[in-house]
């Protein structure tokens, strides 16, 4: 199921890097298991049919395997098992150190991808969002790789998003990542094929209408033990945060996505187009294809 997002099918100028600079970079971020790697795979496959050249980059040193064709794979630079052995760390400590090591080698990574010709670069990020977004070194990595032409896809976990408080938690997390990395951000509801149609509709409405979300939050908190807190205190806190985001023009909207059913990929591309302008003239033909997919 596809939602209308504001789409600009204007192919005004090249999105790609015919001038030798790297193409725009789309970082895919989300909580562990949210579907980041699957999106990179499905987006690359989907785009291939439209003759759009998607350059995939893996920045997750802990990835067991990836199913896309990476132009650059950080595991060629850093091996999690070697970090564990060398520094005598467990898997979590090694993930943290590996993330910092990757970031500290940002310039080397950039050298690997600099000058690659393609329409758009999509970056798979480490499993835990905090490893990527909250480490100081990562901001540097994003700056170096993004070269001022980067944006962010934040994936909402479908099951976490099914309750009002879970939904708000993801919204807040997304806004923190947005705040932290300072990139244009779009929220996508991942694995939407796993949700019942009514649940999907309800979650999307929460993303569109704060008043509906507010009622749902109050209803949820009135059925929960509040340990002496006034009923709805948490709901008020959450709504206050969301209204603040609204005032700061951070759009809380949410677009459904399914890598499994190949739905929402056109919206991912549209977001990038909205931020960076059109694709190269050679790609003029695919607007119709996207329109077709959106039916
Ligand atoms: N039904 C369904 N399953 C999906 C979809 N996308 C991903 N999955 C499944 O969700 C699980 C996690 O997907 P990944 O793409 O590995 O998620 P990730 O965010 O990269 O995970 P980490 O890197 O480990 O944090 C896998 O079993 C995928 O097959 C989807 O659109 N629909
Ligand atoms: Mg992954």
C-alpha cells in the first residue's frame, strides 16, 4: 500500500555525479532488526529495473552477510572478530569500538567511494542505531561521506510502532537522530506487510494527526498502572514533545515501506529527489514507471 507523499517528478538536473563528485548519499538508520539491510537490497533491486544506478555501501562491521552488491564494504577494513580478539572485548564492546574505528577512518572510506559514478548512494548502517547516531565520531563520518549532499531514512519497527507509546518512542528517537546528525530525515514504517490493514491505518493516522495520537495515548495510559503518577502525565509529556517537533517544522509523517513486497521504494527515491532535485536526463522515462507502481 502506498501513501501519497509530496513527490516532485522534476528531472531538472543531474542527481548523479557526472562532474566527478560523489552522488547524493542516503543513510538508512533504525533500531536493530528494523530492516535496514533489506531496504538497501530491495531498493537496489527495484532501482535496477528503472535503470537507476544505486551504489550500496555497507558501514556495519557486524553484518553477518549482505544481499546487495556493495561498492564498499566496511568489513574489508575492519573485522568484528579481529577487534574482539585484539582488544579482548565481547561482542557489544567490539561493536562500539569498531564503530569508532570505522569513523576514525572516514577519510579512507571516502577515498574508496570518491568519484564512483552512480545516481544515488545508499548506506547501510550498524545494527544498533545508537552506535551510528550517538557516537561523536559518527557525525564526522556522516559529514565526510555525505559531503553536504546527504539525507536520512529512519525506519520504524512495525511491532514497536503498534502501541501509542511505542510509536511515540520511535518518533522521539527519529527526532533525536535527526537532531544529532542534522540531515533531512524521512520516517518510514518498515515491514508494513507484517501489519494487519487496520493496524497499519491506525499507525499512519498517528503519524498524520497529533490529536488522534493524543487520544490513543490517553486511552493507553488510563489502562496502565501509573505508580501514583496522574493518569495521562506520560501522555502529556509525549504530546508536548511532539508539538514542539511540529513547531520546529520536523515533520512527523510516516510512509509505509515493505522490502518484502517491494512497496515504498518509489517514496524513498522521491524523498531523495525532493531534497536533491531531479535525476539525470537519461532517467526521464521512469517517472511513469513510478507512477505505475504507486497505483
Ligand atoms: N516481512 C518482512 N520482513 C522483513 C522486511 N524487511 C526485513 N525483514 C526481515 O526482518 C529481519 C531483519 O531485517 P534486516 O534487513 O537484517 O534488518 P537490519 O535493520 O539490517 O538488522 P540489523 O543490521 O541486524 O540491525 C530479517 O529477517 C528480514 O528478512 C519486510 O519488508 N517484510
Ligand atoms: Mg543490517
